[in-house]
C-alpha cells in the first residue's frame, strides 16, 4: 500500500474490523483480505482422509495461537494435538495420511497468496492471523468454542518462560483463571520477571499476601518496576506511606509510568498541584492513560476546561472508559448540554456507573422529558440509586414513592437513605429512621450524621449523640478549607447541641470552646448562642459583638435580641432599627415589638398593620391582640373573626374568649364546643367551665366527668363541685376525698362543704375548724356559718361576735342571726 492508501485504510478501519486486522496481518494487507475467505474454505470444506487430518492440523495450530502461543510450533506437537480434532469416525482408520503429508497439504498457497499454515525452515508451523480471527469471531469449525483443555495442556507441557507468560496473559483474558495461575507460576519459576509479578497479583487476589509479596520482592530485586509499584500499593494500603514512596521512587527512577503517576497522586493529595501536574505529564508522555484523566481533573478544577477536555479525550482514546464520563461532565459544567448528552450516552453504553442517570439529568435540562424519563427508568432497572430516587420523587402514590426511595436506599444512595429516614420518623417509626440515618452516616453522609445526632440527643443517648456531632464537625467544620455540602443552619445546630451536651456534663470551658469554633467558622447560630452564654456570664460587651456579627450574617434571632438589649438600655430608636431589620425577614417577635412601638406612639393603625403581618405568618398572639383591638372599637364581627383565627391556630385563651362570647349570646352549645377544644388542649379552667355549661344544659353526669378532668389538672373549684355531685350520688367517701384535696389547696367552698359534712356527723369541733379556715380565707358565708355553729354549741357570745362580723361585711345572714339571738335571749336562753 502507498502511504495515502494506508491512511485511507486506517480511517476505514475505525468502522470495519476486518480492515483493521488486515493492516496488522503478518501476511500483508492484500493477501489477508484476498486469500482469507479461501483459506477458511480450505480449512473447513472438504472430504477424504487428507482433508480430515489436514483440517485437524490447522485447527490444532489455530487453537494454540488462541491459547497465546504466537510462535511457530513443532509438527510433532501439532500432530499429537490434532488427533483431538479429527472427526471420531475417521480417527482410528488405517488409511489416514501421515502428519508430514497433512502439513504439506495445509501449507499449500491459496489463490497463489497465503497458506493456512505458514511453514518455517526448521520444520515448525504457525496458523495464519486470518484463521485465528475467524475462530475468535465464532466461525466454523469451532463455532465460538472455548480453547479446549488439551490445547492448554499441550502448550504448557514444557514451556519456555516467555511462552508460559504469554499463555498466562491469554488464559487470564479468556477467563481461565486456573490456567493463568499455572502458566504464570511456570513463567515465574523459570525466572520470567513479568511472570513473577503476574503470579504475585493472582496470589494477592486470593489473599495469599505473603506468597504474593515474596514473588514481587524477587522480581523487584531483579529490577522489575511493576513489582516495585505493586509493593508500594500494598504498603500504602497498610498506611506505611514512607515504604510505599520508597518503592514508587525506585520504580519511577527506572522509568515506570505507573510509579510516576502514583507519585503524582501523592503530590495531589498533599495539595501540591504543580508537582502533581509535572508527574502526571511525565507519566502521560510514557503512555499511562490514568495520567491523562488526572491531568484533566487538575485542569478542570483550575478552570482550564479546554485543556481538561483534551486530556480526558486522550485518556478515553487510550482505553479508559470512565474518561467519557469526565468529558461529558466538563461539557455539562460549560453548559454545552448537547455535547454532554452525547458523551454521557457513550459512557452509559460502556456501563460507566451513574452515566445514564447523568444523561437523564442533562436531557431534563434540554427539555427532553420523555427521553429523560426513559433514561431514568433504564438506569433504575440497572439498580442506580439516584435514578430510583428520581422516580420516587415523581411517583403519585405515596406507597410507591416509599418503595422506590427504600430501594434506592438499599442500593446505597445516601440521599435516599436520609429521605427514607425522614419519612419513617414522620410516621412515628423512630427505630426505622435511626437505622437509615445510621446507615447513611456510617457511609459518610453529613446530613445523616447531623440527623442521627439529633435523634439520639432527643432520646437521651447523649454519649453517642456527642460522637456523631463531633464527626460532623470533623468532616465539615475543621477541614481546611471548610467543607461544603451542609447548610449553616444544620452545622450550627450540631455545634449548639454539642455545647449543650458538654454543659450538661459540667464541661463549661469545652462547651464555650465548641461555640467559639463554630462562631469563628462563620456559623450565625453558633454566634448567637455564644453571645447568649456570654450574657449569662455577664460579658455583655463581647456578647454584643457576637450578636452584631450574627445579625450582619442575617441571623434573625440576633437582630431581635439586639432590639431587646436596646430596649433594656432605653434606646428605642436603636431597638426599632433592629426590630425593623428582623421584621424584614418575617420574624414574628419583631413584628409584635414594632406593633407595641406603634401602640405606645398612639398609632393604632400602625399597630394593627404590624399585627396583621404577624398574624398572616400564623402568630395566634397577634390574632388575639387584633381581636382585642376590634373589641375596643366595638367591631364585633372583626373581633369574632380574629379570635376564631387564633383559636383555629391552637390558641387556648382565644377559645375561652369565644366560649364567653357564645354564652353572652346564650349559645351554650357553641360555648361548649370551644371549651371542649380548650380542655382537650390541657386547659383545666376550660374543663371546669365545660362542667358548668353541661350542668346548665341539664347533664350533671357529663359535667362531673369534666370536673374530674379539671380537678386532676389542678382546678380546685372543680374538685369541690365534683365532691358535691358525688355526695348526691351517695359516694360520700369519694366526695370527702375531693373536698379535702381542694381544701388543702386553699379552696374555701371545699372547707365549707367539709364543715357541713362534719356537722352532719355531729363532729361539731371539726365542723368549726373547717368553717373558721374558710372564714380566714375571706369566704363571707363562712362567717355566718361559724356563728351558727357556735350557737349550736351554746356559746351565744361567740355566735354574736361572728354574726356582727357577717353583718359588717354585708352578709344579710349576720343581721338575721343577731335578731334570732336576741329573741333567744328574750326567752331567757342567754345573753347576746
């Protein structure tokens, strides 16, 4: 071929494998293409004894080459092996030709060009390239069979080290691990350095580390650089970096490109980009494909995207499939989405992990939703966790979404683990949530570490919570430069929670140190909590500095505190400034404070404006204040509206206000509904009022149930009412128990009930004791009751004193009692 013809053939060879094989063929380009088909026919089509033996001899030679022997072989070896390939019907016939006759037939030129077997002067023979390629493509007579065991045995019968090594490489590539080990061992024992290294690799993969290192050390001692590289890798994995570097430097001095590449990786890891680039370039110049990818990544991070693309493409050309993914990634970063999609598609076809998912993401950016969804689904079928998570996010059915997120989590997609944990926790499955948070945290997911720490913290497992908070800080806060990926709010939460745990353990200094580290790292939440602690420690000046820094970083709580500090210092102008800044970020407390400013300035409309803003943010206190403002303006409908909104937001006092308003309108049923909601929210007073309303509605048994709930919640009048009802039911002992409970709490009505109870039992002294306690509590009816008890006891003087006191406080029973005593005295019953 002329130079021009050869170049044209090279271009065509990219699409036609046969042309590529012809360019590389020993017999020549034209001979390979012209005689190839005829040689296959000579080998596979024919009949008679000569054909049978000659074809088997060709097959033996072809199979030896497929086993990795690319040198002429003796006729004796091929003839012995050929018997395996003679048709069994012919194998034992007496009229078969000799091996020499068969070899002569197989060596005849076909179409006056090439022959099936190439004869050499020393009597050895070798099969032509075309026939070997034909067999590897699955053509007859083998039809794609694996190299038979007798062939491996024949070529390894007594091999030279070079041949054994070649056979080992071929066997390994053909998936015959057993044959490869046998061949490499033979090569190693024969002193073949590459064979020693390869045999060591197989030993190492079988976890026979001692045997592997023995062979590598022997090969390295004889100057084999690949063995030195392997020894360096082993020592590096053992964290014996100095020993590893020594081996890599020795190999690099011998010109080993992989060793140079690995030293470049060490430089890059140490942050020495210039040295790393120099080594990667040196390794690339000697054909190390990974060095091109590493250069590409260096250039990408440095913003030299065009150079990065060139390196990644060259790495891909040299057989690094992941480089296609890198090319796509750079194009995506450059917003060259169509090129990115093309290269992600190439990477996906090469089974590069996550390539199809990235392709789907790019297609979404291009607006091609149908192809994107198809790519996501295909990636999900391959078990890609990110694709499964995307499909989960698109699912209309919650159960299907949960299933897909869980499957993505089980495939190792950390974000899906965290989402699964969040969903489980929301459903009350704390144990399930902890499992997935822990799984993601162990896998290095910072958000999961933080969430796990919080979950453990709230459940009282402080020691383990502390461990995970520290892990977050180590991964995110203490890295130089500070690691990205976790929101400042979450990071700040970890810092604050860790400081709380330390304070709980009495480690005040360390707790403050943690807050200071977080504050120094620019976390506004940490600044605010540090400032709050400094205020407690009476270091107000430094506290103000940190509050100010937090406020400047946009921390709303700090803005509000600065406003409150300004109020304490009687600086309303400064306070209003800080509250206004916080209100601009929709802080409810700041809005309420601004409303107070307007109220104090007599600006009712301004007050209501800020209260409405707070109410629109869901603040029930602001709604109640708007209700009171409407009451003051006698706007019943507006007042009702705002109280109702507050109640619907869970404000218990607003519910009670609405109940009172309903009672004023003589609507006890509506009042009862609001009181019931307030009582269910834990308001004992509302529970007591439920009882009163139910009593009014003629439902004393239901009233008693509410009084019991209210009494259990500490409402003493309800305990008294419950006792009265129980007494009426004949449950006197239970009634007394509740009255005593209320009396111990200072409830005078309960004391009066106990006095009456003791009087019914004729325990006049006890009755007097309870009545006097009630009177001492200012209970007016108890004064006259005391007088009556003294009168019963015949002590009319004391009775008169009590009746006079009752009359003084305005109790009509006092005057009536005195009159009764005077009548008794007039009848001679005693002096008044």
